[in-house]
DNA sequence: ATGTTCTATGAATGTTTGTTCACTGTCAAG
DNA sequence: CTTGACAGTGAACAAACATTCATAGAACAT
């Protein structure tokens, strides 16, 4: 499998995030607006590249119609992880499905803050039929650095309803972010664990993907 | 929640099945062709009705873009079911998620054979983020009558790779069917367990949703 | 130096697709 | 008998959308 360029990966990630959040694919113009292209043809070329490299299938002539190759989903079958499940039982997972990368930075401010812009939805479209209860994500960015979650680390995400103080994976504007959840009364904020970033980020409509339960440090 | 008419239910089911199988929504004209309407407006009216009744959300102006209300998913929380899991352990599930109805008949021949045409994809779009490993389906139709699976029964479906002779839930042409899987060499057939129906149904591209593991009889 | 690939702009085209309007028939309630 | 909700035909429109063509700068290997 030919490797993807940074922009191709970012576009693919955005598309996956859009599907996860909205349940339908973005149009070419949606992608164009997201990445601030001046021409739809820029997007078109990237989509062609994604299809040529075998990670995306376009349906000719149809609007907002794509498929994603299931094979793009890697896994952590080689890695043995002790995984703290709900309750007190510790499960030893030898094959936590690995479902992509995730940015810990602010999606829309990434370019000016030096955080890697690439992010990935936790559930690729081709593999969402019967996803596991828990999954692993690769962290990109440094906004969780104060929580000792750094670029390159792997985070185990478990579905569930998060409490105040939990580190959550949340979908905001089609992008997945990793942040600490702050509840103040009825208001919900996301807090980046990096002193260089603004502390509280008010969230109107956020979709919690899951709760970060364990971090596997990069070596 | 206002009740849906038969046709509305069928259209909603077809849309869900289409998303499950193709990963993108059907266009109005796709639905029109499926139900042999002479006018797109027939579909349009039904979609309006589905939205008015709160089970479907349309995105105005956008093509192939819909959302499904998560609340439409009922459950079996009241029912306690002993569920035979993989291996020999028997699990007592008190809340198997209930994900819709399924026809046991032939999707395209239903009108002439008296089988209820309504079917439903096992994973509604609004609830597919983190579906459970096992789920329950309501059986519609009588094509599995010889296997003592009748209209109104509930079947517990478990994901997995089926063997020859297993009763499976399979997606064919956007519709979910419940049939026995027959493997003859490299060829795969689906067999309806009803002497009134043609015995073997050759399948070119079928998507196995899961294997029927247990039947909860209707009372 | 030079061709090639990648990435992008800008404009144009033609199809797909949602949406609207006018009209008809059916069926049950008042 | 009438009214109104429901389901459908048929035609037409306008916006959304994918796609194509012409062009060009940057990076990079030959």
C-alpha cells in the first residue's frame, strides 16, 4: 500500500470524522471549504489519489457516496496491553483493534500552534459494522502534554458516559480531539492539558467518542 | 411517537439497509426505482412523513444526506434471555439490544408470496457507533417456518463467520434476510426453510450480518 | 538544464438530485 | 354527501454536485 501524503491523510480523516458525526459523507465542496481550497479541483485530485492508493472508493456520478477499504484498519495484535476495564477486573488484551490516529490539539488552530493537523475518526466506515467495545488510538499533537500524553502515544478508549475530569475523545466539527472534560453546572468544557493553550474551550454540540482509560507510551 | 404506515416502514428499512450495505444513503430516485414508483414525488412525500413522525431527519438541499433518530431503537430490557455464547458458557442477558425487524422471506418476491415486506437493517444509522456484539431481531415473514422460526419471533444474532447449515442474517440488495446457509464447494446458497418457497437461492455478493444463535418464541 | 510528479487555481459543463406545482383517485370519518 | 388525510402520477425547475479542461508554480530526480 502506497503511503499517503499528509494532506491526503488529513482529507481522508476529515471524511471519516464527518461520516461519524453526521452519518453522511461530505461533498467535495464541504471538503474544499474545510481545507480552504480555492478550487474544487484540488479536492478532486486528492480524492483520485486516495482512490488510486486503494484506501477510498468513489461511486462515479453519485453525490456524497464513498466506500472505505476495510483493510486500511491496522491492529495492535503484536502488542500485549493490560487493560483496566470497568469495575475492578483487569483484562489482558492481546489484540486491541487499532483504529487510527487522533489529535490532541485544537483542530482549527493547529496550523498556528504547531500541532500536527492529522486526525482520524475512531471508526473507519468500512469497519464500523461490528466494532469492538474498546479500541486504541494514536495520539497526534501535544495539547495533552501536562497529562503526560504525548505525540506518538497510544490511548485505549472505552465507550461510556464520561464524568467530570475524565479524558475523553470527542468529535468537534468533524474532527476528533482528546481533552479533559470539565463540567461546570450544566455547561460542558474541554480542557487542553498544555499550559500554552487556552484553558477552557466551551463546547456547544459535542459528541463523546469514548473515555481514555489507559495510555501506552511511545518508545 | 406516531406509528408508521407499512410503506413508510419499508422505505425507512430500505434506506437503513442501503446504508449498511453501501455506506452511503440512497438518492430519492434510488428509492423510487426500488419501490417502482412512477414519480419521485411519491418518495418525497414518504420522506416528509418520516421526518414529520420524527424517525428521519433530512438535510435540506444536500444530496444523499439523512440522519436517523437514535430514539427509534427499542430494546428488550424487560425481557430476560438466556443466551448461548461462543464456547460452552451460557450468558444470561437481561438487556440484549433490540435493533429492529427482519424479514425471513425473499425481498423481491414478497408481494406475490404473502410475506410481509417490511425489513430492517440490524444497525440503525443513529446507533451504529458502538453496537453490541450480539443483538436481537424481530422476525417478519414465514419463510423460516420449517425451522420453527415464525413471524413475531425474536432471534438473537451473533457476529461471526458462519458454517454450512447455520441460519444467518444476510444483506441482499439492501435488505436483510434470515435464511439457512448452504455451502456446496465454493458456491454459496441461501435456503428458505419453507416448502412453499424455491429451495436454493444462489447468492453472488452477500454480506453476512451474523449468525442466528437462539430464538425467542412469540407468545 | 529538463522532464516529471505533485499540488493548486479558475472557469466551465453536464448530470444528479432535491424540491415544487398541478392534478387524480381512494378511503374513512363526520 | 362532504371533508380531509393519504398515496400516487407527471412534468418541470433550480440548486447541488461531480467532473473536465486549461494553466502554472514548486519540488525533485534525471
